[in-house]
C-alpha cells in the first residue's frame, strides 16, 4: 500500500468549476494499492472555503467521512493552516513513507517547508499537476496555467527543494482526453453506484467545455498525476532539466532563466490503456453508506 496525502483544490460538482480533482480522488479510492491518509485543501479552482466545504460534502456523499479533510492556506500570503500542520506531523510520523499528490496551488507545501525545513527530505515522492513547457493551446485558444501561477513562490520552493519530484504538465496532460461518448458508454448505463454518481456529477463539465472550447470531451488533468503516482508502467517517465524562476512561474512556465534542476515530466505512452486503467479504478470505488445513494 502506498501512503498518500492528497493536496487539492477540489470543486467536483461545483457549477462552472473543474471536476478533475474529484476524479483524481475517486481514482485513488478505487485503486487497491492507495492508502489515503488525508486530504489537504488548497485554493485555485475556487476559494478555500468552497474547496473545503465541497470536499467534505463529497466524502459524505460517497461514504468516506473516515478520511481526514484539513483546511489549507487561503492565499499565497498565508502560510499557516491546519493543513500545513497535518502535512508536517504526518510526514514526521512516517519519514520516507508518504507520497504527496498535489493538484492545486502549492501554498500548503510551501508552508510545511517553512515550518520544517527538513520536510521535503522526509517525503518519499511528490507528484504535481501543473506547469507548462510551451504555450498551452486548446482548439485554437490559449489557455492560462492555473496551478503554479496561483503561488509562483510556492511552486519554486517545491521544485527547488522537493526530492523525487514528477510534474504532470498541462502540455503532457493533453493526451488524457475523455470524450462524452466514452463517458456515456462506460458510466451512464451502469448499475454501479460509483458510475452513476460520476456521470451525474460531471455532466455539466462536458457542457462547459463544449461552450468554452467547442470540444465534446475534457482533459482529465489531475487524474494524470494520480495515475502516474500509482501506475508508472503507463508512462514514459521523461526525466528532464527545467529552469524555472518565480517570474517564469507567474505564467506557469517551467523553462526560464533559473538554475537547472532535474524532474520527471511523465508522458502517457498509450492513451487507450491509460483510459481503461482510469475507468477500472472509477468502477472499483465503493460507496457503501454514502449519503448520495
């Protein structure tokens, strides 16, 4: 079992807000080798109060109120929170044994480092979703990077001080395109509660992507990071030298004028195999006792 803390800006089910953090959470819960120690909430897709309340509601809906949910820092200028305390305490109790999956702004991880400068040395691995290596263009529209750019100083801190770091960039996540047809075929007619729950709670996002980008599907950004954490055989690890600075990270760019550092920028080797593995995890989620049923 892999011990995981999931640091996220989960807005699964919130109108006009992205669903991928919640889908990454469901992926982890459906993966038999993932042990989720806690969820530390951060801002990004929405403010911290919305993310925190939505995450607690989601866990109640799926019957997983046993998982601790900690409210994180509300902004880049606030580096103290219960999430920061939880991160530091959990890693100190389990040195070298905890993996961190982070899919929103990185302020909580920055705060943990400021509280304990040896924090990153005691983390087994860090997998991030965020950053770009070139402009991110979707169906002819330039899309802003929205994770590292939220708190570029925190992103620079994690990239500079983290050990065993992998980054699922926006560019590499474009291979994780989930069509509406595939979603309907796998989930809409299923009798499994998890399938019906996911289909019902995410239908609005397909409509949003159609309206905003004229796409009949969406990019499952955060699930790429979660899948890399749990199932590396689906990926080319793609160890790469990056040169970010706080200034370049204001736009999410990993290539700047900074010192060279080596990270992994995983690439999906076979999108069809990746998609099958993700759906298999979704359909393995137990919702016994969930309020949604």
